[in-house]
């Protein structure tokens, strides 16, 4: 396996991981009825269908950050693979 092929394989694997993280992000819901508080309580709270909007968005932001980092790594690997001579 050449270095170019290795970079392409790593890019594909990283893109897959990024997609899984982003699909996982879409499924996150923080219920207001949970046993453990997911964030510091404040007076400002939006509840939709028993889901704490602010806590959900905060948790989704963490997952989105990870997905974006992995996607960026995948793009970097793919760009390097394209630049390398055959």
C-alpha cells in the first residue's frame, strides 16, 4: 500500500467517524425529567416535548465540535493524498 493510498484510507475512515458523530448529534435529547442535572440550573429554560432545549444544544455542541475536528482531519488527509504524485 502506498502512502497516498494510506492517506485516502485514513480520510475515508475519518469521514465515516465524522458522519457517525453527526448522526449521533441529531439523536441527542436531554430530558427535563432526568435524575441528574445536565447543566447548572437557571431561570432561563425552554422546554419542548419534555426536552430541555439549552441543555440539549450544549450537549449537541460538544458532539458537533468532535465531528467537525474529525471531518477537518479527513479533509486534510484527502488534500494531502491529492497533492502527492502518483
